[in-house]
């Protein structure tokens, strides 16, 4: 089930953030906002297209790619899963 995969990836991202990578408050806040959006989408379990969520996660991938590759990798997995479930 793709929604379960998305939840697992979100949990991985949460665990990575708990390890306190060197992020600014702005970066950390941005990721928490994205995580809240993803969690809301999972709860709704809608099949409607929400490209803004996928776009926001893609922007986060670009933002963290160079300095935080592990976070970016997890975010890429989230984008893939969002696409798989039609979001």
C-alpha cells in the first residue's frame, strides 16, 4: 500500500530530524510544515491531484540536496510515493 510506504518514509524523515542535523530554524520549520501537509494528505486519503504538495516536496529536495543529502534522499522517496498514489 503506497500510503503506508509514504508514512514509513515520513517516519524516516522525522527520525533524521530528531538526530539534529545542522539546519537553520527556517529550514527546520519548512520541513515540519511539509511533514504536516503530508500527514494531512495521508489522513484524508484522497485520490485527488494535489500537485502543490509534490511541488513543495520537490523544492525541499533541491534546497537540501547539497548540504543534507540524506534528508534530500528521503524527500525524493516521498515525492516518488506521492506520485505512486496519485498525489
